[in-house]
C-alpha cells in the first residue's frame, strides 16, 4: 500500500491527552493542526483499542495531577516558593562549619528515612536534600545495616578491615581519662601507653581515634586568666599611658608614647622617640599635670614596661605630693590597660597606616592632624555620640541628645 506524502501520523500522547479531556492544555500550535474529525474520533474511541492500554490508567492519574497542578495558580506559587526556600537553605548550610559532621553523626536516621521514601522519591534526589554523594550514602548504609558487634563503633570488619580492636580503643579511653594525665599533650599520653606496652599502633592513629571518641579539646596546663576592664566615672580620675611602634616607608621604627584620660578617652599628649623612653613618659605626665590637674587625686595606670617603671617617672610622681598614684595593670590591680591598647590600634589602622607615611617628618605632621581629629571631630559610640574632648570637658553622655530631630523627621 502506498501512503500519501501529506498523510500525518499523530503521536499517541496527543490522543491520550484528548481522550482524557486535556485538549485545552495542549499548545495552540498543535490544537490548530488537529482536524475536528480526528478530535471527535479520539474523544470517543475506547482505550482497549491500543496494545498496552493497561498503562493508560497510570498515565491518566499522572495527567490528572498535572492538570490540577497546572490549573491551580496557588499550587504553582507554593511549589516555586518551596523550591526557593530549599535552594536558599542549601546555600546557607554550605557556609556552616561542621554541617557534614553533624549529618554523619545522624547517619542511621538519614539512611532509615531515605530507604522509607525511596519508592516515592528516588535515592539520588533524596540525597540532594542532604547534599551528600551516592558513595557517601553507600558508606553510611553499610555502617547502619552491616553492624559488627566486635567493633567498638559497630563498623563492618569487611568494609573497614584495618580498624583498631575494641580493647585497643578502650585503652585509648583509659589513658585519656586518667586525671593525672588530663593536661598532658596527646603525644605524651601516647608515648606513656607505648612504653607500658599497652598499645601497638602509631601516633596518627591515636589522634584519629581521639577525635572519633570526642577528645578534641586542647589539653593545656591551665586556662588563661581573664582580666576585666578598668572602669572610671569622671574625667581626670584615671590616666593611662602606653607605647606603640610604627614603621615608616624608609624602614625606620618610631616609638609613639601616648597619655590618655581613661574616662573620656581623650589624648592628653604624645611624644615620638627612637626607642621606649622614660623621659617621654615623665614629660607627658608633667605637661598634663600642669594643664589638667584637679583637686581630686589621679590614678596613673600603665603596664610594667621600662618606659613606665623607672626613676625618672618615680621622681616626678614624688613631686606631686601623691596627687598622682602609679599602678601597674595586672600586677597592682586585676585589670588590663586595654582602653589605651585599643586606641593604639585605632590610631595606627584607621589613621596612620592608610596614609603610607614615608618618614618621621611626615609622621609628626600627620599626628598633629590625626590626634586633633580623634579628640575633637570623630564621635564614638562608646561615648554615646560625643567626641573625647566633649566628654572630657563635661558634656553629658546621652545618645538621645543627638536624636532630637527624629521626631520632627
């Protein structure tokens, strides 16, 4: 039989769409080409006409779901929203440190869940939710399903043939939990157990199993002592001094000595020297004392550096009739000299270093301008909006004073 070249053979899927009442969901370009006679015939013919018609019911159910989803704008929006939430969730989790370790710790729950839903959601798609590979999942599955009671961690001996015996792991636990060795390094604990002939494996193996057993904390002699911050309640109550080093582009070091009022954080004076200088600290104290001294005594706080603790500074303080009392931070008082140390970082990293100063001449010129800016122009949140000079002069510390225009706005 010879067929005409103009004869068209229609895809069986088109016939199924029309037979199941989904004609309107077809693209307009296809609908325009379907003759009315074909459409009528396909709508009224029985499914049994085609071999393999048993699959028609399954296809019909799937098409009905597609039809209902397609007709519901809300369903589309909900699905799109869930996909966006899922993508964002994975993007956030990818930045979280240790998320994969947490998933590994819950491997049994993960495997049981994936196995329960695999007839509905393919394993590959389910694993994308947890962002793990098929190989990783296979390892988890082996560990969960093929448990070995002779292994401390219930690992299958066939899959992990070189693991330590349970008694060897218990030896690790024994030595790591002995109180007398609690602050020893892991290597020293290992060597002691090795000398006692109670273990027979390498140091790297001890590190590995210590981590698996949860012994991850740093083993040091004693936690560092934490020092609180010194507190002051009025200007000229506490002065503090410190030295910071700045290297200019000509590769020369400059030692900048600062004297600060602790309460207002105002710089009372500074001096640049070629090294730590007791004379510089004495001169700064003398100039500030003559300019800012009050009726109330002043506490002078420094670290124990040679520029602060020396006969020059001591002799000057003697002339003040104990109006200035010198205390060493973390020695005479249980506080650090952190406020002026924080200032050193500010003056260096926010002012001096960005200017790429070439020599001492440029440094001296820059400091005149920078200290003036720090004292009188740059407001500080720690002084609720005041500059150091304003606070030193007695202006009340109140951020609300700078928010009056909020109500008008």
